[in-house]
C-alpha cells in the first residue's frame, strides 16, 4: 500500500513537471520572435503594449523650501517657520491614449503621447521640521497654523518643481521609455507626434 501511494505520488509529480515544461516551452515560443526576423504589430496591439506601461512616472524631484506662515493681529502674532522637505513626481498616463494616437506602417510607427502631469507631490514628514514657533503674548497658541504651513509648503514645492522643468523632463523621459519599448518590439523608425 505504501509503495502504491509512493508510485502514484511520483507519477503525479512527473505529470505536473511535464505539463509545466510544456507550458514553459509554449510561453517561450510566444515571446520569442520568429527566426525570419522581428515581429511587426498592428495599431491595436502596439497601443496595448504601450498602455501596459500604464501611469509611467518618469521623474522624481526632491526639494526643500523654507516657509513662514504668520497670523498677525493688533494684539500679537502667531508664527511658524518650517523647513519643508518635499517629493514631487511627474509622468505620463498612457492609459489615456486612443487608437488614433498610434499609426503603424510596416517597420515604422508614429505615436502621440499624452502630456506629462504631476502625479504626486507630498512632504516627507520624517525630514520636514518646524524650526521656530512663536506665539504672541496676548495670543492663544494656534494649533492649525503648522498645518497651514505644511499645506502652503506642499503648494510651493509643487510650484517650484514646475518652474524647474519637471514636466518637460517627464515628457522627454516618457518618449525615451516608449521608444525603447517600440524598438524592442522590432520597429526601426519611431516618430513622436506633437500632442
């Protein structure tokens, strides 16, 4: 009885291994271009391949800003001085592409990418710190003032990243990534159309 169970178990393992090898060989053949040269794709297939990159975040800026927020009244002031350490990310949402944004002609392809946008902007709470907090003699401590300073700092960091050219850099890097993908698919000529 023990030998029978062992034989059945070994037979099942051998069958599972054989099926796994067979499926692996099928996937390998599907992923490998034919021996006659690279594969060429039609527009819907190329669109699916490019969209598979989804939200392509291509640039990350790390910035620091000093922010002062004051609440001045005639009877005193509340003030917060904050050194904000922020992270801003930008990229291209390739899911927004439509079939008319891709044109395939033999070994050439023309692509219109969506415009880059800021995908995320936030303060690094571990590295953002309050340097000074002042409460006037006749004033009550304003617990919301630090939160206002953080919100203002996040807006300033987003604005500074825009001014530093994060969107232009994100557009350029997205083109590089998409061109690399298309050349890996076998296209010899890749052209980017203006948005």
